[in-house]
C-alpha cells in the first residue's frame, strides 16, 4: 500500500499563527502558500513569479510578499469567490472587518465592517443563492458576502462560531454548511435553516469535509473523530491539543484519510472508517495548519504541513513506505507487542478461572465459603440492574440518582460510568469504602443540558471479603428531560412566561412522548379532553405542559431555551415539519429592548470617537510638519514646544483608543446577547417559520425597529 514520504522542505523566516494557513491559485495556475503571522501580517509564498509591490504589499525577498492589515488577523481563506475569473481570491478576517483581496492584481475586491467579528471563514455556495459567498463565522452569527461585498446571507447560531466546513450532508449533490460553536454543538445548515444538531462534549474547534456526507471534527479537549451524516463512526481522545485537521488520500484508494496536526508537532493519518493510524511523522514544533496543492507542478497534489516556527514540509504518495518510515513503525510495533502480551496474560488468567468453575460444576464439587470467596465463585443467576430517579432529599443538592444493584447477596465493589458530556473526562468511578460495600451503589448525576445520554455501566461484582471480581456491563438511557421532577399535586401558580400553539395530534401520543422523555414514577395520567403535568427543574424553576381537547398546547416556563428544547423534541417525535407558536416571555422582551437601546448609544459614541480620532490624526500630521520645520530652522524653542504638544496629543490618542476598545467590547457583548435571544426564539418554531423569524429579525435590526423586533420574537412574524 502507498503511504506518504517527505518530498520537499522549506524554512520560512516567519512564525505562523495556528489555524491561519491556506493555499490559493491567485493567477489561476500556480498555487501559493498563504499564512497569517504572529506579527498580525499575512505572507504569500510565490516561488513561481516575481511579486508586485505597492498598495498593501511589501516584498521581503524573492518569493515572500507581506500584506499589511494594521489589525490583528483572526481568519484566512482562499477560493473562487468571483465567478467571472478562474482564479482564487484571498479573504482575510479580523475582529471588526473582512477583506477580499485580489492578490494577482494587488487590489481590494471589498473591505467590509463586520460588527460580530470574524473567527473563521469558508468559501462556497449556499442553498438558494447562485453566486459563491465568503461565509464569516462570528459572534453567534453567520454572514455571507458575494464578490462585490454585498451581504447576501445572514443567520444566527447558539454561540460563538469556532469552525466551518461544507459537505454534502444529505447526499443530494449540494453541499450544506457545517458549523461548530463554543456551546459544544455541531449544526448543519441548509440555506439559513438548521436541519440537524449534534451535541458534542467540548467546544468544536475544527471541522473538515472528507467524502460525501462524511466529515471530520476536532474538539478543544483533544478529541478527534469522524461523522457520516449524523452518525459518529469513531473518535479518539489525546492529551495533546488539536491544531489542525484535513482530509487527504494518502494511499491512492480514492477515499480520503483524516490527517491531524497536534500541538507536540506530530502528524498522523487515520482511516476514516475505523480510526486506525496509517501514517505518522513529527515536526520540530506545533503544527499550524495542513493544506494540499500541486506545489511542485508535477501533476499531483502534495500534502503540505506548516509548523508554528515556519517549517513547511510537503508529502506525497510513495511505494517505499517501509524504507522511509521504518524507525517510527518499529517503535509502534514494539508498543503493540507489549500491549498484546499483557492482554494475553489477562485473558489466560480469566480463562483459567472459568475452566475451574466449569470443572467444579461438572464434577458436582462443593466449595467451602473461603474457596468461593478466594475464587470469586458467584451464583450463576447473578444479575445486575440499574434504575434512575430524582432525589427529593432536601439536605442535598437536587440531582438524578442512578442506583446499580444485584439480585442476591453479592457485593458491588466498584462502578465505572462512561457518558458523554456528563462528567469531566467523560468517565466517573465510584469505589466505596470496604465497610460500606453492599449489593447496591447510588450515584448522583448532574446534567448541564437537556440531551439524551447513554450511560455505559461497568459493575465489579464479587463476594464479601474477596479480591477477585466479575465485571458486568449494561447500558441505561438517561432521557432528554430527566432533570425535571414530576409533581403529583398540581399548582395554580404557573410561570408568567409561556408558549401556545395548536397541535393536530391525539392527547395519547403527547402523553407517550412525555413518558419517554421524562423520568416518571408511573405513566402520565390524562383524560380524553385534557392533559396537564407539572415538573420542578432540579436546576431551578417550574415547567408545566398542558393540552386540551381542541389540540391547543401550552408550555409554561421562565426559560425560553427549555421551551425551545421541548418544542424541538416534540416536533421530532411527532414528525411535525412546520410549526408556528405564540410566545410570551416578558423578561427576554425587556432585556432585548434595553440591549437594543444600549447598542444604539454605543454606536453613536463609537462614531463620535472615530471622528475625534480622525481630527486628532490630522492635527498631529500638521504639528509634525511644523515641528520638523522648527528643527530645520534650528528653532529649538519651537521644536521643543512642538514635541511637548505631540506627546500630549499622543497620550490623548492612546487614552481615546482604550475607551474605543472598551466600547467595542461592550458592543460585541450586547450584539451576542441579541443574537442569542433571536436564536432561542427561532428554536420555538419549526421548519419554514424558524427561517422566517430569523430573516425578519435581521431586517428589523438593520432598520433599528425595536418594537417590530419584539413583535417578531413573540408572534413569529411581523
């Protein structure tokens, strides 16, 4: 099988910022490596032709051109943005602006202000929009611009966008937008509508397209993996930080492998089917980025790895894998042999215990109590079970209690739990003291989100006083809304906030959904013309769900996010494709009204401060000229006076800049809050009504129509 061998190495004189590596054919023919530097500049490596000078470009040497941005660069991307030309456009994002730059002609296509900032960039086509867009992921928003800089696409997400990719998620021949965010979610967008949400265990920092509906992902905790559609194929977790992921066919079989660059300088290639390591190499410092291009112009693309120290290494398929990679694989084989040898010893010991038990059964031999304890001979009918309930104990913090127990006098010495997103490190071990060991263990669970979780349980079962144990494995489903305690006696004091909507379904089906998604002591009680249940959330608050004989539903809760989660779960269970609701959340309406007023004041102050800084800059230019004239005329008194004034004005400028920076941070926080409220309001709707709400909220914000915005959030339309 073919693998990778290094075919070229470059030593560049610039430190490369992680995640800011791309490659583009800016003349339509020759690929040029482009990277963001730690000095807030962007360099273009072009070994094929002499670079142009002037404008933003400063030529450092024969093949490196530096682009000056005067701002800290936060994202880079290159691709075919202008459909009228067959060449790539370089897009550069900062925390306040987006630049589309034509490298070949040394001109700006556009330079736009992006108030929500630019954390990541992707160039591609969005459903129902013909022209390619550069999509900027920012502060809870996605914004798409065409080649003219026109804003053609805008929508909201649940949190700060941390990664973007495009893949054919639905296998319809058209790519969907995949968005990773800091709230641990991967969202799939078809146009501006969310079609699928996948919950992960940490912030989603990296995404990459592989083949068809298959895509790779990387998390902030060192986890990487592959999804095919919404089904995870595999994942692994490392102690190192993921710096970059990329897809590249290293063995020429037509299926891309997942290439990962790590913070310790390691590069590995894994099968997208199984996650098995196919190739390994190491660079001298952390990996900054991975791309592929025909950099040698020999007709085949090379995988190009860049380190943060400026080392660039190109890899290509080769049949001479064993000759090149023998040393690292020898070490790997040795480690594997050690692991296999240890596994063999453990299995032989386990087999010996089983053979001894079987031999005793066949010979009708009776063991003494001490022999049973020593050999961990437990009754043949021993079974382990688990149950869930919410602890009502007022002396403890409210929590879900998992009880693991056996059906006889055996003891549970230890329980190991594995669950995504429920524990730090995704696992939890309970090992009671020897004096308190019984046939039952209770474990407190504290979910932070309303999502369904599979609890994988390993229970170590033995006899009192024994040192050998049998491991029983079982799985228990933790329902999505398990953090809500069912209340038998209904209260008349309901939350002031609620949503209402008509539902063309039988009460019985809604009752079945409640029984499946909540932890209940018994089946939901209802009549033919009414359903009413109440819960107390262990995280605080009251939840009420009502339905009458006309199909009118009412969900009462102070938390708009909880209401959205319930509606989305109900719509999924009952196959509801479009749903409009009436929402009444006065707290959120008051908050968004205050925030919009605050944003308006901040923008007014920002404009005033910008004008003042512009005036000060012009005054400084004139003062510098006068001071230099005094120096040339040897007017020392005038020169000294000029420099004192310059120092004072510079001090004022620095102070004004700090105020402007603080003002901008407040503006970003306020915009994030508004975007999150819009996203939560959209979650109250399903299908076309969700898309309609987002687009109308966008128009209301553009036109600064606060009353209209509040009406849209409540009624779903203007």
